C-alpha cells in the first residue's frame, strides 16, 4: 500500500489543533518550524516526504509559501483557526512524537535550531530548500533529536484521542460548548 502524501496545510492544521487541545500557544513562526522538523524527520526516518510542499529559505528560516500567508496577519498571537483534518493513525503517532520532541521549545529556540541546519545554510535566500538537501543533511544536524524521537513511546490512548479529535473536530467543538 502506498503511503499518503499530505499537504503542508493539513499538517499545519494538525499542529494548530493539537496545541489547542493542550491549551498551548502556537504562532505562525513556530508552526513553520514544526513543519520543517516534521518533514526532516519524516524524510530521514521514513525515506519519503510527509507532505508535498517545498520549503523556501527566508530570513526567519525555512517557510512554506503556501502556509505562511494563511497566518501572516496574526502577529504575536496564537493561531486559533481550528478545523477537522484527516490524518491517518500512523501519521498521528508520528506527529505526536514530533510535537513532544519539538513542541516543547519556544518559537525563537526553534528559529535558532532551524538556522543551524546545513540544508538551510547552504540554500540561497528566497530559493527552495530541496528535499534532497534535507535528506542529505538532516540526520547529521539532528542526531540528538532523532534519538529522542526514536525513544518516545506515546501512549495508545493519546494517539487515539488525537486521531479522533483531529478527524472529528466539529463534533469536539460542539461538545465543548
């Protein structure tokens, strides 16, 4: 069975929903960095991209041009646009691990971490950071985080809750009222 490739917008929505479920703060820059580390981990550990969209090298690090404008007007506030998103259970587990490893960091720490990535450093500003470059450099730049990711064992109840809440957000929203 061929693995589904998502859009970055779907994965971004997953992180927005997930942070909301925890009552956490996620802004547009942190969201972009979570997407970057998600894609890097997926390419490194699964030998394939999780989503089709490419990153562009900007001053604040790697961004996805299709995602950034969606939240560009939200300055210094958390993103609160919650919607259902259809992500399979295996991807949900993967994203939960990413959220646990990288979601703990403040926005500017993630910016600093992304600026230290060789694939970002080697790409001229405003150009695409190739998936090949991410594949080539991500593992060596992130051994500590990959090790932490691989050691994580997310409880099945958390994965199932996250899967259900993301897939059926409208029902969750109605219950919360």
